[in-house]
C-alpha cells in the first residue's frame, strides 16, 4: 500500500510472475539510480489469484539478473485498497485493463489512474505481451519495453 506524501505506482499483469515484477524491478532501479526511491511507493500485483505467494518466473529473474537487477517480490493479487491508495495502476495488456476497470467499478472513490504501461512507450508498442509461454528472448523483449516505458513514465511524473 502507498504511503502518504509519496507518489505511488502499482504494476499489474495477469499472474504477477512475469511482466509486472519485471516492470516493478525496472522502475525501482530507475528511481534508485536517480536517488529518488524515497519519493515513491512501488509494487506489483496480479488480476488473478493463481500465483499468490510465488516468486517470479525463473526466466524473468534470469533476465533481470542479466541486467544487474534483482527482486524478492512474491506474487499478490490486487485489492480494493490498492485502487484507493495508488496514484497509478499501470497494466500490460487490454485484458488486464478490462479486469482492472471492472474491479475499480466496485470501489467507491477510486484514486488510481489506470492505464496501459505501453501508453508511455516512445516506440508506440502499446501492449506488453505475456512471455510465459515463450522463450528467453520474449522476456528480454518485455524487459526492454519496460525500460522504455518506465523511463518515459518517470519523466512525465517528474
């Protein structure tokens, strides 16, 4: 949950073991490198409850490690409180967006701005495809998209 007085972002995908933990780790590294980690509350979550408590996919962890980034995140499902406490909820594809908007409709006084993370991509790749059934290079594609999008998002929020 976000702390008062800080900007906050929650990255969301279907299972919270591939795309959203990569995005969370990328963004956390960006703000850490900028020396502004203390100004942000950052986390990631799933629309589903399938993987709650699980570590990210080993291919996601290997991809992050290759780029000098690590995470200790455990998958969790988005909660009603998240819609009330986060400034931004950034998701990976249209299915995530539909699920989030449906869940948000049941929350009174939703604070979060819900968007596709890809809407910040300077290369205009709106959808960050799920690499779960793919190969290592698909995780690398997700990582590179997240880097571009997170940099652009951070610039727009600064």
